[in-house]
């Protein structure tokens, strides 16, 4: 039996949606674009849905057809071609939701990652024990083997923070997340110690929003901004009980960047954040 074709990743769909935006700005229908490009309307639509592994040269040709003069954007889109990225996350295909693989692929290519988290320590900074306590408490409950797959995936995602090409991470975490004590006192203290240690890395900036700040923008949300090769290609990821949502419309990027900026402005400096973490660690 022939193996079913894998659905396009978020990154592939993003390339397609950006090409669709260029076509629409040029005021061309998919049918007319296909005629000018020497392709069918169906092929243009398939490219724009992310279902066709278009080459870098074809992206440049489509950009010329659409009269896109932004060479920076064109080259950034050309750099997204070639089909899905094969990485460590492929071993989790068919055993974890597609969104988990999409997030790992986006982080792999990210220029930077910015995270705001209110109740949980960000996944990129969790210890295995903390992650296990969090994952074990989801509804409906997971089998032990499923829990371990999630924990393994979460820890492997952290590889982007280390090595010669380490990705810059800015994590803004509310004081509530530091005091939740997931997994008990020993796990919580070990997690705080890891936060202190990792916050000293040159590519990691950790800032804490203290209880004393009171209210702040979108206090109920945890949000990730995953930096694309250029700002126009950033992605916003929202983590919900129904899974991950990936947002990339220009208006959404503007809104969430403003929200993240305001949340970061509500936080303590990195040094003051470390002082607060030490104080909480001593109190446990």
C-alpha cells in the first residue's frame, strides 16, 4: 500500500501564504498568475497551500511576476524552499501531535525566540523533572510512555540554546510560575537553580514579572515569538488546552509584538530577576 503523503508543515504553509500575499498585492487571480507563469491554477493554489516543494528559483520567478521589489523578502522566502526540514523531531512523527513537530522545526530555523509565560516555566528552560510533573497533569491523562515521549521532545527542543550556533532566547516569566512548585519542593528548587544557571548564558535573557507589578497586558496568556529570517516572517505561537496555534498575519504580528514589548517592560532587570529567583529558592 502506498504511504500517505505527509501534510505540509507550518513552515511550508507559511511560504505558500507569503506567496499568496504577493500575488494578491499584484492584483492577480490564481488563474491569471498560472497563465503568466506557465502553470495551471491548481498548481498555483497547491504552491500557496504549502503542498508543493517549490524551488528557490521558482520563488524568485514568482516574485518577479508579482513585481515584488523587496529583495530582502524575496531572498528570505527563497531560503524557506526545499520541502520539509528533516530533523531530530521526525522520530516523534505519528506519536506526538503535528503541532509539536512544527514548533520544533520553527525553533530550529529561528533567528531568536521570545517567550512570555505566566504559570509555567517556559518549555525551553524546564528540567526533565519539572516537565514530567507538568505533562503528567494534563487532561485527559497520558499513559506513562506518552508522558516520557513529551518530556523527551521538550528537552531535545532545548538543543537550539547550546553550541556554536545557539539561538538567542528572551524569557519573561511571572513570579507565579516560580512559586507553583510543580513536582514538589525538591523538583521546584532544582528548577529554580537551573533557571539561575541558564540565565547567565550569553544568549539567554531571563526577566521576571513580580507580583508587585499587579496587572499587565494579556495576563492570562503564554506567548512565543519565533523570529523568522526577517521580521516579516516571524511567527506567534499560542499554547492552549486544544494545542498550539500559529499566527503570522501582519496585523497579528504587530499586535503580539506590542503586547510582548509591554509585558517585557513590566518585568525586572535580569540582575533583579536573579535576585528574586534566589529569594524564592531559599524560601522553599
